[in-house]
C-alpha cells in the first residue's frame, strides 16, 4: 500500500469527518427528545426514554457481527450498508407521528453499527507508526461531534421541530456516504489484525479478564449516567430556568467548551506523568458525587447547572482515559476483541439509561432519576477502586515475512523495552507490548524487520 504522507493525511481527515457526521446525527436528539417528544401520540416519559436509548440496544447487538463481516465482505461495503440503515432510521423517525415510530427509527439508526469496520479501515490505510495519532484524531472528532450536537440539536429544533432534526440527520448520513465513496481512499489490501477487528476465538480470553470487566462495567455505567441525565436535565432547563428548548445551547456551549479546557491538563497529567489511575478514580468519584447533588439542587437550577459543569469535566476525562486504559490492559493480541466488547457495553449502557431513566422520571420524577444514578455511580466506584495500576505499554505490530518463528521470538524478547511477544502464524506477524519510552523501533532493523 502507498504510505505517502498525503495519502495518510487524506485517510485520517476523511475518516474523522465521517465520524463527525455520523455521531452528530446520533447525539443531536439527546438534549431535546424528552421535551419535544411529548407532542407525539402515546408518548410517556418511559416510552420516550426507550426512544432515547433504543439506538444503544441495536448498536450493541450489531457492533461485533458487522466488524467481523467487514473482514469477509470488505470495509467500505459494510460501512455503506451501515450508513444506509442510519439514513433509513432517520427518515422513519422524521415521518413518525407516534412514539412507536420514534422508537423504530432510533433502533434502525443504531443498527448501522460501523465503528469496528471504520476503525479497521483506518488500520488498513495507516502504517503502524502513525496509528496512535490517527486513533487520537478519531477520538477528538467524536468529542467535537458531541459538543456541536448539543448546540445544533436545540437550534435546528427551534425552527424545524424534532422531525426536522431527524431529516437533517438523514442528510448527514448522505454526506457520510459521499465521504466514504469519494473521499476515503480504498486500501490496497485488507489486513485482519487481532488488534483492530473482533475475533470470536478470543472472546473467552477477553471475557475472563477481571481488569477488563472493571472497564467494561465502567463504560456501561458512564453512558448509562449520561443518557439518564438527558432524561431529566432538559426539563430542568425548561422549567427551572425558563429557557426555551431552542435556546438550551446557551447553557451547553459555554459549559462544554470550558469543561474541555479544564479536562485537557488532567488527561496530560494522567498520560504524560503516568498517573492515570489516580486521575481516573478521581473522575469516577466526581461523577458519583455529582448525582445526589444534582437531585438535591434540582429546585436550585443555577446550582444544578454548576454541578452539571463539574460532571462534564469528569465525563470528558473518563471518555479520554477509559479507552486508553482498555488498550493498556487488554492482553496482547486481543485489543480488537476487547474494543468490540467495550463498545458493546458502552451502547448497552446508553440503552439501559434511557429505559430505566424514562421509567423513573415517569414514576418518581427527577429525584428518582438521580437516586438511580447515584447507585450506579457508587457501584462503579466500588468496582473501580481495586484496579491495578496499568503498565504504560503500547501495542506494536511487526510483519515477519518468511522469518523462522522459533528463532525470531527470543530475539524480539531481548530488545530493550519489549515486555511481551505474541506470534501469529496465520497473519505472519508479531504482536509486541512495548514501553514507548524505552523501545526504539529502529532496533527491529537489527533483526531484519521494520
């Protein structure tokens, strides 16, 4: 494959843009659905909660299978099918006149689960030495999409309603299709790496890892809490602060922008100074403490907004550190499968948050919602506290060609900074866990590798 800088740059920028347009469509309804959905036939807070979280259920069901199918049918065809499903779901939701149509549309949106296939395509298009930066660019694009969506959703709904938001989402899906077909380069070959694509044979290894269980429960809890909050918070802004839905972005924009600024140095401390466990547990404790405070301050809306800002600082820190922890703690050669299970738990959390949050809002009001959030957050803190500090190791993939496996493994283990080695005969590759501060990739040249 041609690895010229221009091709790498085009690949990363186009796939980052794809993520932005795709995630914008999913996130835009978060701040408005619970309020504007009340106008739909048969709508109740419980059913609207299901509509809010329905995409998470189908995302979790299809995430692993679609990633594996991309190995057999190709990355782009699977991504195109996923975007078409997303567009169809958006159109169904836009035409809906009852809450059941909203639920069906949101479920169809989620069925277009393309995250694993997209990350695999990124791997096909970028060389190993640029992979970390490419993945970071994708992570930043998701964060941008979330922030922009919380502003754009209320603005569009102000003149086009909830159906207008879904029509706009369908247009975003079409833009995504254009990006995939026209702008994203086609790889010369598809490489099914264990570190990028879920593998069914590795599920047992991943599911039996106690440290990954902590992280999987953590991402489940985090996205459960996020969705639960958007069951109750829009009502707080509407009733407590008397801010019309179309102007809710007045609150979200400065809150998210300033929270991001505060988050950045905390993530730098976690990664650069290798204090990730302390920063992570501090953020979890902050999220947990915010839940009862939100419930208590619901009658004091500006205090609740201040607490919500603190929550978003901690949320942003956790969104950045959880994937990093997952990558560090995944057993060698299992990162693709570990990522697939992690994503499945993330979307299941969003579904659970919508369903349970909607029921509690209908039955007990905001206090019931935030009591549940405090319980889930407390359980997460209990689960997270015993985690062992991760080793700051990176994954390196080395093509072995026709090297003799029996001879090359001990030589790889002798290299400075190499902590573990896994050879894959079917891929003719070696997976290395290395300390990036010690390991020098040029040392591979002494073994006739690169």
